[in-house]
C-alpha cells in the first residue's frame, strides 16, 4: 500500500482504530511541524511496497486520539496489528528506524 500524503480532516475515534484489521501505521503530527516534514521522504521510502495501511492523523490541542496513545512528540509512528500496538517510533531521523518499526509486522 502507498503512503498517505494528507492528514485526515477528522480523526477517527479510538474504538474505530482499535477495530481496524491487519497492519496499520498511525502517523501523528501536524502539516506545519518541521520534524514531521523532514520525516515525509523517509516514510515514503520505507512504506513503498509494504503491506500496511497508513493513517496520517493531525494531532494537537483537543485531539483525543493522540492523547489516548500518549503521543507527546511529533511525528510519532505507531504500528498496530488488529488494533493492538506492536511497535512505536518517535521522531525518526533515518529510514532504517522506520524499517525497524515495520519489521514488527513480520514478528509474532
């Protein structure tokens, strides 16, 4: 599946995310965040050809989904399998960090 380039206009609810089947990569951040912008080419490279659904969620004040995952810094990448967190990466600066995160899809 391909990388999602656009932040969701509205965030899904936690119950909706917990019910997602298969491998899902949640990306929490903001379009104006320099760290998030710097991570985009790394994400594009790492996600190319990967069997994962990518959800790009804008985070910030009054955004409950990020708080429910205890997101503190952007970007935060959370890999879910069938709604359960199996791996996380905060502010990745190298594509190898994202590849390592995605290796969690093969584990278990």
